[in-house]
């Protein structure tokens, strides 16, 4: 065993990570449940189009919220790298890279929102197409966002699995919490992979449960980092 000391940069990064976890959670919950769920009606292109055009400013606020969320996740992955790199630099870098893929997928989803808005708004280049066709195209762009989400979730859950292992190894947080993080994150990876192969898997395991356990871990971890911080311990043998 070797003593795992904690420097000041790691302690500061822990506070940043705790705040970033909570900030991004609040933003993504507001955007998805306060805006998208209100405006986007799955399978009903005409109603979705009317909602978005009637509340275009709110829809655009949602886009800004998504971009803000992406910025927050980048702050988070940077803070996590600072904390966990002393434990295993290679794995910490891998976790950061996989979380960056998650951000890129989320950005792709956001670009789809711009595309849908452009299609519904019309314009000189789109006047040759019927309104119903434009609505269908916009609905297709919005639906494609789910594909980006679950591809991103695969990498995001993989990043969380790696980071949870490093939390477990470092003993910076309780090992029971880190163990729950590994299990819940690996569960998200497994569910996503099965869902890609068997698209009706959501009838067995509800889509909400793919990432809900991992979300619970993130919330608990954020409060721990904010109020308890990191605690020095002994590194487990490699």
C-alpha cells in the first residue's frame, strides 16, 4: 500500500466537480422537462410544429440551455481529470475522452434543433416544399436526436464506469459509493448495447432506467464532493 496524498489543486477541483455535477443536472432537467417535453409531441409532427412556432423564443432558450450544459460537462471532465489523474493518468485520460464524446453527441443533438427550427421557419429556399413535408422533415430531425443521445450515453456511461473505478481505487470517497457508481454505470453501458441490438429492449427495461441509477450516483457524489470533499487514503494494489 502507498499513501494517496491530496494536493490543493485536487481539493479545488473536487468543489468544481461537485458544482458542475449539480449545475449540469439542473440545466438538463429544466431543458428536457420544462421546454422539450412541453413543445415536442412524439409522433405528431403538425402539433410539434405549431408548438415550436408559437413558442420559438422558449425553444431557442432550450438550445442555449443545451449549449450551456455541454460547457458544464467540459468543466466537469476537466475537474475529474485533475482529481483522478494521480491515481492512474491513463485511465483518467480515457474517462475524459469518453465523456468528451458524450458532449459531442449532445452538440450534434443541438444542431438538429437548429435544423428543425430552420425547416419549420421556412424561407426562400424552402418555399417549393409543402408545409406537411417540412413538418415531417423537422420531426425526423428531432427524432434523430434520440439516436445521438444513446450513442453518447454509451460513452458517457463508460466514462462514468472508469471514473468510478478510480474513485474506488483512490478511496477519496467511500468505497460503497464508488462501488455503486461502477455498478450503475456499467448497467447503463450494458442496457445501451443491448438496446442497439434489440430495439424493443425498452419493453423489458424502461428507457428511464438506463441512466437513472447513474444519475442518482452523480447527485450523491456531487453533494459528497461539496460538503465532505476528498479524503486521503491508501491506494489499492494494482
